[in-house]
């Protein structure tokens, strides 16, 4: 079985062409972008104002299974804000209990594809609750700051 | 008549490809045309994805970075006047996002082995297939052990060789299908990794 190394004659084997062809195949078969990623990006781009900061989903190993499983705690962070949400599945809907750190009475919105937007305001402890949120492609927006310096932080569009 | 109603009218980029398609879409997107934005995203998300993956991000973090890069592009599209600069902009911005403190590498090494491990089950198969899957697994492992710089260069080389990604070749001043000296060294390194891996014979 010398299909990979040890070809006779000391010639480099597998040669450049074979390796590049392999890599090309891997890009499509082993490591393609997730099938719904384009759709999720397109959903994120349907925001009215695109001048936003996208928070990162902080995944701990123990949460590896949370994505898409419809329940559990998820943490998103951006430079100076952490958004934690706890999902509770109730029938076909979700209840989202959230917590902003640092706390502030910020306006919070949740967008769900094909279901529009629900909004609320966090209390002074940074807590908020969004009830009866349909499941699906979801994004949470937090509007920070005052009139003079308004910023919007969004979570990545995820399927909850 | 709004745009929404005129679905039977082909958008101005219909039938265009490559640089012309991107130029037409960028022009329309600057005027706020969502369809044009969607088209660019559909065309070029694989490019952004592979640059993110090549820069050490696991698949889930790469997903977030892809979204960040696209939002960044469309929120400052006015600054990018030259459509020819699009690929270079996407590549540079993705790299920067990938090395951003928040782009932390959750699981530095094993992430891609995981992909390799899942291969046999993806290809449940007779013996020939199993032999091929085993070979693929070894080649993939060698690939993901390359330095990020090499992984990125090789991924981009492969993409640049495809007609729809001519813009990558242009951005990298890379004649299509060619393998330059740096790429050659990366491939040599990949062969060394393959040879040194146990059970490669």
C-alpha cells in the first residue's frame, strides 16, 4: 500500500497535483460551510441598521451540545458586554431568560426568521425575559448607550 | 411598483460572472439592494469560511466570524470602491477577526481530527471505500497539522483554481493553477507529515 508515500525513484509523492486535488475534495466534502450558513448570514443582513457589533458565542465544552438542542444556557460576549441567555422549551415556543453584564436598562430585541421581532427592556439588574419566542433562526439585539452614543450589539444568527 | 413586485425582471447582474458579477452586486448593494447583498453572500461565503477555518477557528467559531465579516462589509461598503479589492478585503478582514481576542481558539488541536474521525461513518462502504477513507483521513490529518499560513495558502490556491473564484487568484496575484515556491514548500511539509505519521505505509 504505497499510495501515499514511498513511491519509487525518490520523486515527491503524492505529487503537488494529487495533494491539491485531495485538498480541493476535502474543502467540499469534509469541511464545507454549514448548509444553512448563507441563509443565516442573509437573515443577519436583513437588519435595518448594519452598523452593529457581533458578539461571539462563548462555548464551553460542557455546552457543546447546546447549539440547536433548544435548551440550556448560552453566553455571548463582545468587548464590553456579556449576554447570557437561558432557554426553556415550552411546547413549540421558547422562554428566554437573559442577563446583561454589566447591567443596564437596555432595550433588548429578539428576531426570529419569518416571525418578526419581540422586544423588552432589561431591568436595572440587567435581567430580561422574552416569552413565547418561536423556535427557528434567531438573533438577539441589545441597544446600548444613550442618544448621544447609541450602539447595537447583536448575537450571531443561530438556530435555536 | 416596488422591487418586490418585479421578480420577473432579471436583476442587472443576471448572467454575469466573476468580477463583473461582484461589481454589479456591489453597486446595487450600495443603493441598498438586499438581493444583491444576498447574491454576494451566496457566492463568496465559502471563501470567507475557508479563510476562517485556515486561521485556526473551529467550525462553530468560524460560523460567527463569517457573519461578522459580512456585516462589516455591508456596513462600510462605501469605503470599498473598487470591486477588484473585494476578495483581498474579505481575506484580510477574516484573518483579522480570526486572530481577534474574541476569536479565541476553543479547541486548538483536535478540532479537525474530529472531522477526520467522523469520516468512516460518512462513507460506510465496502473495502475499496474503506481503503480510500483511510488514506483520506491520513492526508487530511497531515493537512490540518500544517501551520495556519500554509493551510490558508493551500485552501486559497485550490479556490483560486476554480472559475468562480478567479477574484482570489487576482487578489493573490496568483496565475490560475500555478504552484509558487511558498506553496511548494507547504506541500513538501505536508508530504513530510504524511511520511512521518505512523501507519502511513
